C-alpha cells in the first residue's frame, strides 16, 4: 500500500489505516525482492538512509538510536549477568551493535532469515551493520522459531526484532498489545510493557513487550544503573536509567487496559519481545 | 506547503523539512480564511475531525486528549492554589475544558485573536468547544500579548497554546527548545521541559516549556497527586501523576543539551508556555 510519488515515500498500511508517515527521497539506493520480502533503501533528505521492508519503515539513520538502544538496553540492564544473547530478526545489525556495548556480553547470535537484508544493510547502513563483523557476533541465516526450538536454554536474553507490522503501539494497536501482554502473563511469571517516541514509526511510537522466566525480575527498575559517564563511554545517544524507568509509565487510557488491577506501574513481572512479534 | 491530494491531507512545513504526517480525508467540513490565517477542518477516516491552521495540524479528536491534558494539568498540578487561569490562543476550547476539570479553579479567561477559529470549532469540534459555554469561562477576542500587558499579576497560571509551528520538540527542534528554555531560565527562577507522544504532530511529539516566578516550584514533582479514582472522576484519558513525573525524563541526547550541568532531571526550576511560543 505504501507508495513513492513526487519524490516522497509514503508509508501506508492496513494496520494503521488513514494515517501515513512520509519521508522525502533524495535518492533510491536499492530496490529489490528477496525470497521473503520487498526491500527498499533510500537516502532521505533529512533522516539519513532508510530501510523499508514490505513497505514498512524499519529504521532511519536519524532516529534508529531510539529503537535499537531501547530494545537492547531495557532487557540487558534487567539481567544480572547477560553473557549469551540471541537477536531474532534485526538483520540491519543495529540491535547487535547495542548489545555489544555491554562489556559483560560474551557472544551475540543474530538469527536473520533474510540474507539479502544483511547484505543490503552492510552496503547502505554501515553504522548499524558494522557490528556483525565483531568477533563476538555470530550470524546465523535461518528461521528464528526453528533456531529457538533447536537452542533451548542456550541464551540469557532473547530479543525479537522481527519486521513490522504487527501491533506495536498504544495509540494504534492497544488491543493487540493487550492480547500479547496477557499471553505473556500466562506463560511467564514476570512481564512488562515499555514504549518510546520514534518519529518515523506510525503514530511516533514503538512499544516493547518483555517477559522473564525469573519471577524476581522487575522490568521497570534496572538492576544496572548507569552514570552519565558510563553512558558516554558506552556511546549511548538515547537510553539512560531514568528513561528506562519512565518508559514503563503509561498514559491513563493504556494503563486501564494493560494493568486493570495492578495500578499500572509497568509491572513486576528475560526473553524480550518487541511488541510487534 | 501542506497539500490535499488523492484524498489525503499531507502536512509539510519548513520547520521539519523532508518529513510529513498524512491523514486520509473522509470529508472537508470547512475551508476558509480569517484575517489571521487559513482555516481547514476535515473529517478524517480514522482520527475524527481535524483542525488545521495555516497548513499545520492543531488537533484531532482521536489524540487531542494528550495535548490538551498535558498542557493544562502539568502546570495546574504544580500550583498550590490555581484560581484564575489565562489561556492564550487555544480557540478550540480544549485547554479550557481541561482547566475546568479542576474544582478549585474559579475562572478561566480564553484570549484568542481569531474569532473565526472559535466559531468554526464550536461547529465542528463540539467536545472541545463546549467548555467555552461554561459559566466559569470568559472568552476575550484579542491579541494575547496586549492582553497580558494590560492584565499583569491577574492570573495564577498562564497557558500559551499558540499555533504551530515554532520549535516544539526534541527530535526536530532541539536548538529552538534549548534557546527557549535558556531564555526562560534568565527570567524565571524555576523552569522545566516536559514532552509527550502525540501521533499527529510532526515526529509524534509535543513539548512543553514551563516557568514560574516561584523559586520553590519543582515542575517534575506534582504538588497534587491524583488517585486513579480522582482521575476517573475528572474524566481524564491521558494524564496521571506518574506520567507527569515521567514526562520530564529526557533521552540522553536531549538531556545533554538542555541540562548540561544539572544531570537532566527535568529540573527544579507557574506561567506555562507550550514549547511553540
């Protein structure tokens, strides 16, 4: 449904009918089809290079720090000793880059089904994809669900960075977030939902559903609180520990739906799932 | 620069070049020109009725609760006894509606320069404009700056809800927010900056610059903490006291610029200005 007209990319999708984010195109860098999806990369006039899969904006160089940092550092900073991390999807490499900022992490496995995405991102989004050359990163091309079945209990944290769009955010997809969170609650003793502002995502927001097998995890209170100096050393642009806590505080309309009984504090309750999985 | 094409309204502006929010039009309800601006109201397919001034989306029925509640309740809940409130601009009546939810408020004065906006909103945005019929609301048609000059020290709180666009938010206008906040710091002993997610505003965000002549005001900690029951009684959809605190917690890139020395806690430090004034 998305379109390129008069030099603009217009994102349109049945998941958020009647609403569209547009970015002005400076130059189309890549347009192709893999066995899995349509892949488009363009240089935008004000948001840097942009990756689009099946018509949905995945990341732009200008605001990717929000998405990549939050989806990585929220769970990692809630884990006492994260050594082995699996990233499912995320073939741009941005999440791997963020995970590797943690000195305690020994190994990140990236399981991406679409080799073409990896190849294109290495070419056009080098600041994200560079992480895949790190010796601590192992790239596996294959199906994430299958990989997880074959590698049970191998990872301290699983981050699902699967492609849009399925139910990301509070404004447009609250019933889907509700369903996802309730599903997680039936399977995990600890769950939580956080969100952050993301200019180039529909409704300007991205959400994160988190779940842990450890009943003592409290997602809205990081175990590892970072000083400004540590954040500067790690090279973070978006995440900080106060923002970690604040990301779980919901608008009243969402709190009523997602936390009807528990007063909506973001919740006690480290597999991590991006809300759109 | 904004356009109507193929049944979509596309917001475009020099303040955020290369980026555009689009809303699908169901029906144009009003299109006209006042002595001050172009006025457009349309029924959108998924965001309710939409008010557009000089090509900039001012409010939609679907997400106006965020803007109107935050710009009103952030300052009001930081004031020990707000009785007289001035709203400059805001001819849609939404901010007045929110101010009047506080039982302690005796009178709200709405100073709107453009009578046509008031008239059009009464017709097409009745859930906002209804507030102007409240006996506690006094509507003055005239220039806000002039009115404030003639009514010094008459109000406990002044809320400037002036039209877009001038420098609202962290992603697109950080240097403008910085300049505005530093200007306020040179004039007021207490200042603060808060933000909230707003799907139909450029980059999905709206910011609020706050300033008080009272050195004891701490904007990021409300004086009046509301229970869920009180919030339900007041009819709030978006605001709650935890969200009040969280709205001052900035991403690291913004904290570094706006609070370079004070560790970015949103600040000690009740005239209130929407960031776009």
